[in-house]
C-alpha cells in the first residue's frame, strides 16, 4: 500500500508551519514514497481514512461536520450533541441554550432570575409548573401545603380556598382569605399609631379619613383630617351630631344592647319620645309640653300620667319635711313651688309666697274682695267625659273677667303639623288654690262687720 501526502494548501510557509506540518521542500525525497513491508497489516477503517482524497474527507470519515450520533466529532458551529457526558467542567457558557434539564440542579448563582426565560412554556413546564398565555399556574394546594410556597418553608404561602377565593397561610394554618366580596383575617391587624391627618387605616382615594391610635387606650376616627370620634376604656366621645333612625316605642332609634325596646325615638317632627319595655312613657314637644304615661295598673283599668316614688321598693318610711318629691324652679334656680313630705302619710303642695319676691301694694279692700265673691257663679254640674257627676264648682270662661289672669287660663288651640299630628283644644283652667286668699279676706271683712254689729247691740 502506498501513502500519498496531499497538498493541504497554498505555498504559505507560515500557514503550514502554524498548522504543525512541513512544506514539500522540507520533506526528504526518500520518504515521499514509502514502501511498507509485505507483512504490514492496516485495518479497513485506517485504510478508508488513508484513501480519502483530502483532509476534509478524512475528518468527515472520522465523524466530523456532517456526522451526528454517539462518538461523533463536534467540529461545526451548530453541532448537535446527543446526551453528551460533559463530566464536571470548571466553567460552562450556555448562552441561548434551549431544551429541558429535568435533573439539572442550580446551586448558589447570581442573576439567574434576571437571565432566566420564564416566558417560555417549555422552560416553565420543565420546572414543574404550567403556563398559559404567560400566566404561571399551580395546583390549588391547601393551608398545610400551599400551591405557591418557599423552598425552606413549604407550609407557608398562597393557595386556592375555592372558586374565586385566595388563601394565605403561615405554619400550615390559614391566616387570611380574600374572595370577590369580602376579606377575612384570623390574626390581629397592626399598624402605626398615625394621626387624624394620616390615619393608620384609611383609603386610597381619601387618605385623611380613617382610624388611628390617639394615645394609649384611645381609639380615634377621623374624617377630612378632623377627629370625629374617640373611644377609651371608660367613655366614647363625639364631635358631631349623631343621626339615627326614627324608631318607635317598641324599637327605639337609640336603645341598649341588652334591652332593645327601651330608649329614645322620634315620635314625629320635632317630638321626642321615650319608651320602656316597648311602651311609650314620656313625650317632649317643641312647645315645651312634657307628657307622661304610666300603664303599670292598666290591667286594673287605671292609667297614671306619672308616678313619683321616694325610697327603694318596700320602704314604708314616710318622707320628712326636708324630703322633696318635686322642686319647681325658674331658670335662675329660685324655687317657686314644690311637693314635699310632711313626716306622715301625706304631702304638702307648696307655692312660693316669699315677701322678698313681691312688691306690696297694700291690704286688699273689702270692695274688691266683695266684687269677686259676688261676681263668681257657683254651678252644679256633671263632667261630659267620664262618669263623674253631681259636682259643684266654677266655670273658667265665666270667671275670666272676674278673677286675675294668674288664676284663670283661657281656652286655646294647639295647631297640628305636617306629620299628621292633629289640632288640639287647650281647655280653660282655673287655680282654685288662688281663690283661698280671697275667701280669707272675705271672712275677715265679715268678722269685722259681725264684731261691729255685736258691739252696737
């Protein structure tokens, strides 16, 4: 077999020498033609390589640019490696690497997140997740094993509680759930103390309205940068009017958590009512009229306007003269009347008659007293409403022009209102107790006349 040396290129000594070869002129003429002994054996594979007409053909025979598969030589720019065993390289550059790496373990690295292509569905699937239209999804999970968790803390993360409901768990226990209608937490929510101008809990569109800590043990609510309500362990304070529903006697607008049918309510326009046990007990109207009602003996057919009780239940002690059931005072605090005890089973009805509060115009004349006595008409009558009959008394309308107006009040009419409150007739009234001084004076004058007649006799 003969060996032929093929010219690998042009006559550039530098190129040939750089390739580790010799120029033709540098090869001895005796060895250009090599004759091997007859006993020399060359394998078929070697013969095939040696028979190639060019180096490129020899490289291809050995598994070069066009060869793929196990044992091939990687010489081309885009060679395909099939399950290569690379060992443990000290450095590996994998720019634009594609495909999967099911058993790849990445140790401590820098910039993996920035460089990783998590928008590629193949890469995401290789990581054990799924992606649809660049959205990463996971199994629903549970509080103990959240769908999205952490390498060092597998029972802390987020998971799907159910349809349209997101759960957040720590330590395997649900701490917060968020649905499309409500957010629920199982742990205390804590924030900075803050202030009225920037409450700790506020709103994205209204940052100076919300709730904040106004001091130790003092919860405050602000609206528009102003404190509107504070709550402490002992009191709740408001800085604005409190508006509530009208309510009714059975369900007052303002009542109590343990007694919902006792409280205060709006009877009608400008009329305030109070109820106890679901029944009306007191009414205050804009004219200053206060109306009481006590139905405690209603079963027996009795209804009282009000009951004033002094002492605790079952106390049979008689109120003394210093014990007042009622004190009537004017605005400056001066007492002008009272109802007080007598020390026995009775009361005294007192009207102020203090001389320091009066201007004395002298002793009343017998002519004035006689004119009043003679002018009054005493009638025998029956009350129209009720079953009270055979009464003796005066008619206020007839006494109006005779008695001073402090004794007689003329009749009147209280108009109705737009809420349907009807017009009311205000009956004429007469204070019989004010007639007593007139009767005393008349008795005195009669005694004087009697003494005169007796002396003349």
